[in-house]
C-alpha cells in the first residue's frame, strides 16, 4: 500500500511545470515552425501580419492542446510530447 509521502511525491511529479530552459526550447521550436510554415508561401515570413497570424495560431493550438493559459504551465511530464506536437501543427 502506498504511503502518504509516495502519493505526495507522485502528485508533485505529475504536476511540476516545465523549467525556464524547457520553455526557451519550446519558444525556439515555435520560431522554427513559423519559419518552416512561412517558407512555402512565397517567403511569407516577410509579411509581418501573416507571420503574426501564424504565431498566434501555433501558440493558441499548443496551449489548447495542453489545456493551459500560458505555455510555461505545461507539465514537465508533457514536455517531450509538446515538442513533437509543435512539429505536427498545420495551418487551417
């Protein structure tokens, strides 16, 4: 039978948020994904308005997928999945 310490540690591990370094990696992955998605649209990266829409779509889609209001709130246990998910996001 699990004791209270084990339960508390398990709960902590399951709810810990990503580190600042992990958040930076997610931001860099979003930046890369925007560049990739823009490259197929006649260098759409140069269009500030279009680039802004793509950034908004990626951030919103990521946060909605992990049910968070800020990407810093993504759980550590979901960090690897978040990186994979970013690469799978497509434009509507």
